[in-house]
């Protein structure tokens, strides 16, 4: 089954704010945050109990 992840505008803004916060705290940390977030979003929902069906 194919799933589509839809991120609402408010969540996108919060992600951007977190990226800026982490990047200001330490250069490259924002990029690491985004990479980890993308890895999490790329998970198969069947493998995670945090996704609702």
C-alpha cells in the first residue's frame, strides 16, 4: 500500500523554526535535524506504531 505524507503549513513552519534554531546553535546541526526528520518520515508506516491508519 502506498502512503502519502501531508505536512500542514503550521507544521512546516515549526520544522523551519527548529532547523534555524539548531543551525544557530551549531553549524550543521540543522542539516542533521532535517536528515533525521526525513529518515523518520520515510519509514514504512507498517513498521512504526506512531503512524495512524
